[in-house]
C-alpha cells in the first residue's frame, strides 16, 4: 500500500491508519505547522500533497 493509493483528501483518522501513527502525532504536526491542513466545517482535512511533503521532511 503506497502513497499512490492514498485518497487526495484525508481525515486525521484516515491518515493515522494509513501511515500507522497516533492521532496525537498528526495533531502535533498540524499544530506546529509542519503538516498543512484545512477545516471543512468543524472537521480537519489534510491534502495528499501536504502529507507527502511532511513525510519527505521527516
């Protein structure tokens, strides 16, 4: 299961399950600005391109 199989827009939970990290890890990355996200109503969404950039930095 590679990055090409990742949906274009993910929820925090989907991203956690996809890359096998905790929700707190993703929330920390969003809060410190290293992982870009946006709000859709009250929900946080993350674009695939942002995930790829974030993983390359790590």
